[in-house]
């Protein structure tokens, strides 16, 4: 059986490791895996094979439509005319909407990077269920973020 524990802070994993070593667990049954956050910036335009569910066209199209409408309305009193002012409003609104969507996505990605902060994965091989319960209790004591158990003998 393997106990998997994911910690955010290295101080707590050191405390948990020390207490587990005090309970006579051999070092060759314990594995540490340092985790890196590989969350990267998303691509701007979705392809047919990949879509992340974020649409740039909503805000862009909405602001472009509003810009075009205002351009047509106020272009009728200007010398340049409603058609050209509508096109200018369309372009200005579309560009403004695109950059607002891009800024919103960047803010959401930055917030997500701060939320996902698992630094170390701790894997301990246990022989009995008593050892599993002991390791799980120690990990919970030191604020484990995620805790899992892999038991190859159980059939699911």
C-alpha cells in the first residue's frame, strides 16, 4: 500500500518526515517528488483541435457592435458620415474588447497559479493498515493539502 500526501509548505513536510522517521519507517520506503507549476499562458485563438473554453469573441463582438452603433448614430452629424464612423467604431470597439478579454484571462491565470501551489509530493510505502493510519494521522496533523491511498489488493 502506498500513501500519497501533497504538501504546500516545506516546513510542514519536514516536521511530518521527522515524526514518521521517529516511528521507524525505513528511508527506502519514502519518496519525495518536487513539483513545479507548469501552468502556462493560453493561446489567444482556439483551433479546431484544441479549445480551452474561453471565448474572446463575446466581449470583442459586443463592444464592436456598441462602437459601430455609436459611430453610426454620431456619424450622421459629422462630415465623415455614418458609414465610415460606424467602421471606425467597429474597429475601436473590437480592439478594446479584445484587450479587455486578454487582460481578464491573464488575471484569471495569475489567480489560478496562486491557488495551485503544491510543492512536494510525499509517497510512503506501508506494509499494514496500522502504518497507513499512523502516516495519514501524521500528515493530517501537519496540514496536508491532498491525501490519497493506493491499495493494489483492493479491487474497484
